């Protein structure tokens, strides 16, 4: 994932980044830092001689103690003071915004994070993002088309107000606003969670990947279906060693990478699939060890046999192109299908092309269409264009210009994902098909596109739970 760190940006630039970041697979991190200098005036203290306390003086001391204790009580209820704010579109149905109160080259800490859920495509419009942290309350104000988003946070009292609903950050620092694009949105607190992130992580996405409870609250799934829940069954020591190895590997330091591979090997030999996959990656890339594709494939296979999705895809690719093994298209198809069963959209797309071109299997336009459709429903833009083309031409499926235009509208919703030269072909196809439709067919295509966007978003949100 390519991530851009944005510091000291104006609300205008933030708005531009939001609009350009919509639904990119390579996402932008909108962690927005504004340095805040807070002047705290000191009460003047008069130097005076010791004197005997009168009754009035004792009363003053008692009152002073009372106010001091009251101040302590208030301080105990106060929250962190934000230094920045950020926002990010998570899927076609979900977006997010947050305040942050700490950031450096290695880590950032988020004060509170809010997810917004609405109808598919609700935030795929021009967005005006405004924020202010040099005041109380700190504010996030967003206009997404006709949707107005308002978040206020009072650091002194740890109070927060989201769309008019008041809560306490001391009892919940993660929230979801359901039906944000309706007249009566519902704010739900999701409890207290660890909101510290690596400097290059998108908070809203990283939290879904690592926190089964938050992911379940947004998807309606069981927390037990999240990969992190399954990894909890492994020994804590094993998981800790694997995580330390990953931390070392990500430093990019050759000596740290060597130590990372040693840790992965220790844990891989205990049968932990995640470390087996990462050790395979080390051998594939030559990071921390001498490069060896055949050794990489051996570790990938161990992880793949335990259901590790990325390892299954890697093996499929190795057998398809002959990386460390002789080319074996039947074996490639087998491993791609295993990854596809676990929802990997790239594997689904590759299977489509193998059926389309007869690689390791008898060519079948009908089978190719079926696999391309599954990849398209999971957000693979190449497959979405291929489905639109096949529906337009009647290739492996009954010709359906309305259906073709529906998928082209799905691509139009992701236009900012494409480089200008890539979009040119899509744009030409959109205009060509649109000219052949009447108004009724266009309306039907728009309805179909909305349904597809909803389906794609559902799969995208579910994908955050995978390894």
C-alpha cells in the first residue's frame, strides 16, 4: 500500500486529497498535523510573611482545597488535546474522520475516530473538509454533496458531539454513524480501543484490519470470523515473535531484516502460517536471506496448506510463470482457485483470463465470464471493464447493453483511480454505449450500478478481516 503523509496542510488541500483518494487501492493517509502552542497564564503569587491564621483565613484555605480538588476531578475527566484532524473514504458505503493528539516519524495517536455509513456512493462527490483544533471545542466540519458532517470535541471535559448526539470520549473513543445520508442518522459508541498507529497507516483502515470487534460492528459479522480472532488461538509468545519480526522487516535495515528472518524461521518451524508466509516472502525478495524462489515456494506451500490466502495466491503465480518451479498451469489454476475460495479478487481475475485464453484448461467464454463477474463484484476494476465489454459484445453471455452500461457506471464512480491515459479507453466506451440507450435503459443501468456498488462495498469491508 502506497501511503502519503500529509503534515501542516490547509483544509483546502485536505479536501483535494479526500476527493483524489476516493476508493483508491493505493490509499492516501490524511493525518493532518497543525502545531499548537498553548499559553497557560500563571496566577500571581505574592511573597508574604508567615502569619497566624484567623478563622477567615482557615475558611479561605478550606475553600482553596475544595477548588483544588474540584480542579483535580475535572482534570481526571479531561481528554487529550488534539493537534490535527484527518478523513478518509474507506469503501463505497463507509467513510471516516478523526482527531489526533500525537504524531512523529514512527507513530501517531488518534484521540477519537468516527466511521460514517450510508447508501452506496454517498461520499463519491465533491467534499469540503474544514477542521479547527486551536479552540474549544475542536471541530471537524465536512460537506459531502448534500450531507453535512459535524463533529465537536471538548478536551477539558472529554465531551464529544457527533451529528448533535453527545457522548464521552472517556467511555468510547470509536463511533459509527449509521445512515449518515438520511434525515435521522444514528450514532453508536463502539467502546474504548487502542488508537495508536504506525506513521504510514490509515487509522480507519488499520483499525478494521486489527480489531475484530470494530470490524464486526461495521459489517454485521461475528468477531470470530476475523483473522485476528483466529490468530489469538496461537500461543502469545509465537504471535509476539512474529509481530517483532514484522516490525524489524519493515525498518528496511539489512541487519534488522536478517534478525526478522531468524524470528520468522523460529516461529515458522512451530507451524505458524503467518510466519511461514513471511519467511517465504524473505526468500522471494532476498531480504535478510539469500534469494531463493524454490525455498520461498516451499514455505508458501506450508502456509497455503493451512489456508493462508496470500500464500495460496503466491503459489498460483509461481506455477503460472515458472518462478522457482517448472510451469504447471493445472497446479497454478488449483492454487488460484483455493485463493479465490477465500475471496481473493486478483486470483478470481486471473482464473477468468486462464479460462478466456485456455491456460491449463479448455477455453470457455462462459466460464471466463463467471470468474470475471466474481472478481468484479469484489472490486477488481480490470474485471469490471471486461464484464462491461463482454455484456456489450455478447462474449460468453447474452448481449446486454443496459447491463454493460451499469458496470461502466461502476467504473465511472472510480475514475480518480485511473491515470488519464488508462481512463481514456474507459471514457470512450462509456460514451459509445450510452449513445445506444434510451432514458429508461439509462435509469435501469443506474439502479444496477447502485446495487453493484453496494455489493462491492460489502466485500471490501469483509476483506479487512483477512490475513
